[in-house]
């Protein structure tokens, strides 16, 4: 990790839809003077499970995976966050240690804001507190949906659901298909849907043979989103 040049919060991707979206220009500039911008290389950690949190992390660029290590030493990817998202917000309301490890999946830029400053900002601007609570509520809802999926859906449905989720967060339109702009290993994808590598490979092959997805190296392309929705057993 190294400290990078200080970038303005005014141009940050997390500003528009993030927890600071209701602040005026002067307040945004004040946050800029109280943050530290760090750059992480692929594989470097922002924080480790079991360590004490000291503030809030705002993702300016890149992707970060959150992993949890069980008592058996097995590591599971809980979720992936990208530019515009935040980490450490749960610790603002508790004194608990981090329950997960955050690791950069590529070159990543992250801004750190001290907990004391964020708490004082929340007192002055209730909208920040409300936005953080809203973020916590969405996180809880997503966690409940994932838990339900693991218990009620089979591996084929969970894989289809994962691909749709990746398309929503990292999808880039390319003619008649969507490119998932995030490279995941088989092991990483397998842990995200709670299955073995061999099972994941078997269903990925099934999806490709059905013409639903294509794969070039580690890059996944979604060809038939409608059919993927059917296989995921999702109905709108």
C-alpha cells in the first residue's frame, strides 16, 4: 500500500449515490481535507478479520473482495465491492472487530476517513447518518437474500443468480452480449455460491453448451440474459 495524490471528493464516483450525496460543495471539500487516499496493489489487504476498525473506507477505483475465514481455516468470499461503495460503516455504530478481510482484486484506490470525524459529521448532517443506515439496511437485505438462495436454490440456480449479479455490478455491453468486467478464479466463484470447484466447472460448461454464456480465458460473456433469469428461477 502507498499513499497516492489526494483526489477531490467532488469528483469521486461514490459522491452521486453515496452517503455524502446530500452535502453541499463546501462540506464535500471539508471531507477532502480530512481523508487519506491510499493505493493498493492486487492482493494487498485493507484490513484483516479480527482487527479493530478506526474509520470508514470509500472505494474510489478498483474492486475489493470481502472474505471470511471459518474455524476450519476455509476462506469464503462474502461479497465484492467496487468503485462508489464504502466499507467499515457497520463499525461506526459498534465497537466490534472486523468480521471479514478486505483484499484488493486489482490496483485499487481507497480513501480512509477517521471514525471521530465521520461521527461529528453525522451529528452536523443527519442526512449522512440516514444514508449510512440505509446502506446498512440494503446490506442486511442482500445478506438475507444470499442466505435464502443458499438454502432454497440448487447449484445451477445459484450460479445463474451469481452471473446476473456480476452483470448488474460489472457488466459492460458489447454488441449482442454483456462482458463481465471482473476476472474471478474458479475457486472464487465456487466459494461465492457454496459449491466445489468441480461442480462449478460442470455447470459453467452446461451454461456454455446452452449458449447462455461464453468464456474467453477468465473473461465471462453473458449471451442470453432472459434464459439466465429462467435458470436462476427469478421472476419479476
